[in-house]
C-alpha cells in the first residue's frame, strides 16, 4: 500500500506513513522499474523461514492503524478472487 495507488480522498497522511515506518515497514521506492530493487508500496522483507506469527501480528497492527478496530474474525480476505474468512485461532495464533 502507498499513495501511489490510492484515491486522493483515501491517501495516507504523513502521520500514517510515519506510523507504518515505526511498525517496521520499508518506505516505497517510488520506482516501477523491474530492474531497480524496491517497491512502489510500503514493504517488508523476511528471511526464510518466514516468521508467520510475526507477520500475522504485523498485518493486524497495520490494519488497525489504518482502519481502526479490526478483529481477526471480522476480516474478509480475497484469495484468487474467492472471498474467505481470515483464519484465526490456528496453532499458536493469538491476537496482539
């Protein structure tokens, strides 16, 4: 996500952008050149194996930051154009 693809009415504020950086997101590179590393969106790189729990907590914190009081059971996620409930309560999962 970045202001690159958002409508002006939904653009991230400077405070929201700073909060994303504080959560550990890397800033957009503003480059669409496939030969230039980076992303036009806020992004984050993880080493393999990906720390799935850490990633889930980061995603939930980010959603709450940008969209308010989001509960895992109340999320609708689209995978491959099929709407599904976001998984919660799987092995070791817990709400931050």
